[in-house]
C-alpha cells in the first residue's frame, strides 16, 4: 500500500480511534479514548454487541481489597511463577481505581452485598487466598457489559457498528492505519489514527469451549499477518467444570468457592489426592484431575449439596440454566474440562501497545504477561478493564492518514456454508486431540503437519473470496498454527502446557528449587 490519496472510487471512514470488539476491554478502550475527546468507531462482528465472552463471564471481577500484594502473590503462584511481575503490578495498582471510577461510579453497577447497604459480598474462587471477588449472582459479565454498552451509546463521539467484521489491518511501513471492513465485499477502509484490537478468545478452535461462537482468534491472526509479535501462544486454559453435555455451559469456580465438591463415578471426593488445596487448587491442576478421573472411573460430578445456602439461592442463574437443560442438580452435575481462555496473544506493553506503531491490543487477544502459563480465576475482566482504559488513553492524539489501499479480491462465487463448517471440524478435531489438556511431542508434531495442510487449502480459497466464515476459518488456522508452533518450542511443562512425555522438570518444580 502506498502513501497517497485513497482510491477515489472507495468510500472510507476516518475516526481518530478504531476499536475492534465490544467486550469489556473494547468498551473500556472506547470510553477512555472518548474521554480524551477522540472520535471513536467501535465495530463488532456480533449482531448484538453484548454477544461477547465478557457477557458470559460468571464468577466476577477480582479486586485488591486494600492488599495489592496478596492478589499479586496469588496471580504469580497460580501461574506456576511464570507471570510477569511488572505486568501484575500494573494490574493490581490500577484495579481499585478502575473498578471504583468506571464500574461503580460511572456505570452504577450494584455488585452483590451481604445485606442492603452493607459491605460487598466478596466471593472466593480457586487459588485465591482471600475472599475478594466482586460479583452479581454468578452472571457478573452481563451485569457489567450491558450497562457499559448502554453508557457508550449515550456518548456523542462513539459510533458503534454491529454485524461488521474487520478483515485485514491496513499497514504501511511498520505503522497500522486502520482496517478493511466487510461492509464492502472488497474491503471498506477505515483509516484510524490508532487501532485497538479487542477481539476476544479462540473457543472456535476446539470441540468444546465456554466461549460464544465466533471466537476465532481474529485479532491475533490479523495482527500476526500484519507483522506484530505474539507471545505465550502455547498456554490455552481449560476450565475444569463445564457441564458435560453437547452444548456445554460453565459452572463457575465460585460454586467450588462456596463449598461445591467434585466426585468421581464411585462417589469419591478425589481432589485432595491431587493438591493440598483440593477443589480450590489452580485451574490447570483441577482440570487435569477431572479429566483423569473421567478416564479412570467414567464420570465426574459437581456435588452442590455441601453449599451453605441452597444452590438455587446462591446461584439462581446457574440453577435456572440447569433446569432449562434438563439437569437435576440435586443428583450432582456432570462436568468435564472445556477450552476457556488463551493466556497468550498479541504481545503488548503496559499500555497495550503492540510491536507495530499505532496498533494496540487489549483483553483476551492480548498478551500482557499477567497470566503467564495459567490464569487466576476472575482476573480476565479486570485485565480487560485496566488495559482497555490504559490503551484508550494512550491511543489518543494520532491523526488518521488516508492511504491508497489495495482492494481485496472477491471474484469467485461464494462457497456453500458447509465448506467452512467441514474445515472447522477438521481443525477442532486436531486441536482437541493434540493441543488440549495433555500433550505429547509426537502429537504436537503431527498436529503441525495437519494444520499446515489445512491452512494451504484455506488460503487457496481466501485469495479470491472475502466471506466472514472463510476469514474466520483463515484466522483460526493461523492461530492454531501459532499455538502448535509455540507448543513445539516449549519442551518444559508449565501451567496449561502439560507435556506427558517430557523428562524436564516443570516450571513450578524449577521455581521451587
Ligand atoms: C468462573 O466463573 O469460573 C470463570 C471465571 C474466570 O474465568 O475467571
């Protein structure tokens, strides 16, 4: 792309800041940039902007309760000592002001309290040494995201476009100038002073995930293809307790925090044989233990009978969902691990800046270093909020530069929808078999071969077509290969990257010596 005037035949937009993605991180970035006086364009491929992972978050948002060092210690310990202490400092130092100023004072979110007008009902989740999680029932995400989106809709300098997919970033000489959107089949340019990616997770790469459909790693793939650095892509986190049905849904760690226990098919509690903290051990440990017990005994259930108050009273939304799906929670809820969160992503600094000028990344698609090899529960909303605000502020003040851009080719007839679905099926089969909870070097090597072949086929089609489903497939294959390559390069087990055939000590063992 050359620096010149835009193609005269092409319509374009030129906001100060383009934000891609409408979860908590994208909303926070848009808010902060708008507060700096910037014109912000927020685009989401979802037909309803609340269809983001943030809306599905259950447990809540971790806070420091006046003791940032204790939260920092728990984050680092849960990460098997691999989290970046400087990034964690940024998180814990900014947590209280971000939650207070944005969530409570600006959005008016009423987190659960012990009694009317009393202190907050801080919850406990796995690997937290204290009760410190603010929540609304166990459906905290929707109680944050929906007010956030409605607040943004009242701000005159934010425009929100739904059902709009970003296809490619516009890059010129190491600087990102915006993105091509699918509002034109050949890519409608948005020339932005700064571009902030907040595209969420990668659930579509696995057979079972707690993410909404459409979590195809778009931001990571676009950034990588434009030349940005990525980091820690091998660390894919599985949640231990998703309901074991075809269309799984999450049972928050908060259920175990309130006393729920895990039992195998013989009715035995087994977690204390795996970790001193039993059901409240770090997430990767519980997830592998649950998988082991399913394989050894046939099933694992979450027994909610030990909860102090009844399950319906403590978790009314989860109880209602169980009821809708025909699950009698009094019998114990069948659970199995499920892909949940990517700890790695686009490498960013403390302000969300990527290795490309004027490109930022925030939320799950970004790698801040906070999570290391395993994320502590209820830190993802907090990370999205803190880095979103920091990136939005930092991104202010750059002028958009319209350029002459090449149009994308959309010359061949559209493929039937089942084309992408079949290839996605192949991708998910490989990823679930070889890059899941337990990995082997042989399995990773074979996955890399399969994924490269798949990408070759997909690239042949995306060269001449721009449909959303093909681009999602392209993005998913790019991200899958990044995960497989990073897994192949990491010969030591750590957190979510667990190698069955490695003789090397794990990161936790090395840290303990
Ligand atoms: C949960 O509620 O267990 C999920 C929270 C999280 O992923 O941090």
